[in-house]
C-alpha cells in the first residue's frame, strides 16, 4: 500500500535537515552523530513529557522491517540489529535511524492517505522518498557532494559519510532531476 503526504520538495527537506545539524553543531562533522541525537532527544522527551522517542524491538517483533515511525505519536521503533548497527557506526543502521528520524520530524501528526491502485505518486508526495531524502541530507554535506562527486565518485563519498551507496545513488538521481547537479556520468564502484 502506497501512502501520500503533503508535498515537500528537496529544498524544504534540506532546510529542515540543516536546521537539525545547526541545532546540535554537527554541520562540519563528516560522520553525523545520528544515534547520539536520537538518544539525547529520547532522554529529553522522557524528562519533559514522560514519553519515549525510541523503542528497540526484537527481530521477532519486527521480522520484515528495519524500522518504523508512528505518525500519530512520533515513536521511532528500530529493530535491535539495525539499532546496534547504527550505534556501531555502520551504514545500513545509520541510514535506517536517520530515515526514521526523518519520518518523526517530517510526518509526526500527519495523516497518511492511501493512494489508489495504479496511481504513480510524484516523489514530493511520497513519505518514503521524503524520509530517504532527509536521511541523505542529514548524513552528508550537500556542498561537499556537489563539489566532489565527479572527483571521488559515489562509493568514496558514501564511505566518507557512512551511508549505503545505493541510497546515495538514488539521492544523486533526485538531485539531478531537481537540476541541482549537472548531468554527469555516475559510476557505481562497489569495490
């Protein structure tokens, strides 16, 4: 089932991600401390509202998903293996945590609407694309990406910022569609 949310373009999402970076002073760090942020925010939420932001769940409780966020409460659930992966600084876990944080920030309190079968949803209306874009914008330095993509390639930039190459590739495609990157030859180097 596809869902639709109010539109947010890439520039709006980047502004939101940059505000988060500026709040915690991580703008210049290569490896954004996504788990430190989520855990600190969780502690603040417990102290101020008596509510948790983050819940770690077992593989048995969430066998088919790495994470989920309740749009009503904003509660982020991370499967225990992805949580540990994120805490260890590994790319899949970091991306999953940043993606779910994106849902928390962009979609908390938003009513998801079901998309009719056969309807192709524009990216600006898709909550999963929005959360992926938020995660990439949070985890990488946009200006570094623009200036160095042609020099270093996707794999090197993904490694520098510890995010999955495929997710960076998809993000670069969105940037190109948005006219933010010139049409350049992208080579995906997995070695």
